[in-house]
C-alpha cells in the first residue's frame, strides 16, 4: 500500500513540476517577444521562432501533460488552457496505470 501511495505522490509531483517549468519557459518567451518588439524586427510569435528549451516546453505542455484524459487538446489548440486544470487528474490516471502494471508484474513473477 505504501508503494502505491509513493507512486501517486511522485507522479503528481513530477507532473506539477513539468507544468510549472513549461509555463515559466513559455511565459518568459512571451515576455521577451512583447518587450523586444520582435514584430518590428520581422520575427513572428510562432513555434518556428522557439529555441530548443522553448520548443521542448511547448511539446511537454501540449502533448505530455495532456495524456490520457485530455487528448483532445492535441488536436484543438483553442482548448489548450484546460491543461492547467487537468494536469493533476492526468497524473493520477498515469499513476494508476503504473500501479496496475507493477501489480501485474509482481503477480507474473510470484
């Protein structure tokens, strides 16, 4: 029972940390874009102008954090704000999957 709880806590903490890091990186990009008036320089606010860390943060935010409950966010960017609300439920479902796999593995070797 203690192992299950540890898995739940670790997965939820990991998801929350990834959410915070990705939001920080994307907000920093948006701030830099707004302050430097990049539009006047011919730069556009798009995924093509991301550097490596910003691109990684965007991919984590859009795809990883939205699995499995909010896969619809993969296809519709207009609902991407729901990622913030569904991060912890997604983490709980993933932790449940991990615990189920651990139990199956344990039964297989016993």
